[in-house]
């Protein structure tokens, strides 16, 4: 399986980025982003997450 270098992703991640990193579908990434403990940033209707906060969140799961 190919390793993903999360450091090559932008500082602000989208649902598409999350789905690529976790190798899940985009709808699954959106479901994950709705969890209470997920470090989500809402900008209008857009959902984003800071890469470093995502890494921290993921490492604590």
C-alpha cells in the first residue's frame, strides 16, 4: 500500500483531502467531519480543517 505524506497537503484540508488521506469515500469524510470531537472549521457552507489539528485529532483516536 502506498504511503501518504500528509505534509504535502495544504494547511487547510477539504473533505476531498480527508477522504484521500483516510482512503474513505467523500460522503464518509463528510460524516466524520460532523462528529462533535472533529476539529471542523465552517466558513459559510464550506467545511474545512487545519492540517495540524487533523493530525493531532487522528493521533488521539
